[in-house]
């Protein structure tokens, strides 16, 4: 509980500034408002690192990710992310009314493709795990933490996809077309992890490589199959990488 309080207190000054700027910017300045929301998300995400709510590491050329072993904190941050997502979504109906969650008639098939894309994202970075003991890449994850971890992965990455694919990619598509919007969505997604890669941690280009790859895959899935499958791709990829299942 004290850790969560510390997290919220660290966020508060920055979030007040973000909200103030967002409210002052006219609705017509769509791109600026989108980037303000993305900046607020980056603030929320990167504030977790110094508090050890999540941890990254590199063993040789292998990137690993783990979250705090506290179910209450995982669920609380997941629900907070869901609350923020709903607030952003319903307060920007002039933009979210254009969201296309599914682009095919078969929703189950689209979600299945999203799940396959999650494997496409995760597996290239997990194959080296087979040659490195799990104790050297974050350690095992207790079984009772898997459901809270899944909740965090689902709701936390829903917020990220709504911002980067729902708001940003949809806006860019109208301005520069499909192909450039996919490329820019992936590149800006990676750019949004630069501080995490260079200043918040010392992992450098490994984080940039992973997030660029993940961003491009999710951007393509969003354009081809809809926002919901892209969200599933992102959510499950992070869950698979952080759950210590391999």
C-alpha cells in the first residue's frame, strides 16, 4: 500500500501539469492533444521503474522483463490503467467514434490472429531463453501471480494501444496514408520508449529494437484486422515475456 501511495505522489505533480495543458489546448489541435495524452502515459509507465514495480535486464544479448511479486499492486495498477483508458476514451468521443475495433466479420478469427501475432512478437526474443537459466533472466514467477499479471498486461497495454494505434495511427492515416501511418506508428511507439531505454534504465538499443518491432507488428494488425486484435497482440506478448513460462 505504501508503495502505491509513493507511486501516486510521484505522479501527481506531472499529471496535474499534463491535465492542465490538455484542457487548455483547443479541441481542434488534435495531434497536439494526442501527444499530450501519450506523454502522460509515458509519465505513468516510467514512474514504475525507480520504484521497482517492474524490472528489465539484459543477459548477454537477451532482454528480460519482470513485474513486482505483489498481486494487489499488479491488480491495482491494472485497474487504474483501465479507469484512465475509459476516461480518455469517453471524453474524446469525437475521435474514438472513428475507432474500428474489428475489421472483419469473424471477431474470433481476428482475435486468434492477434494472439498469433503476440507469439510472433515474443518468440524471437524468447528463443535465447532456452540456453540461459531462468535465474539469470529475472527468475521464476509464482503461479498465484499469473492472473494478476494477466490483468495488468490486459488493462495496461489496452491504454497504450488506444493511444498509439487508436488515436495516433488513425490520425496519421488520414494525413499520410496507410503505409506511412503504420511506419510512423511503430517508430513513434519506439521513440516513446527512448527515455526508458536510455535514462530510466541502461538497456539502450535492446528496448528500442523490441519496441520498434512490437510497434510495427501491432500497427499492421490494427490496420488489417482492427484495434482489438492489435491490443490482444500487445497484451499477450508482454504477458508471455514477463510470466517466466519459459
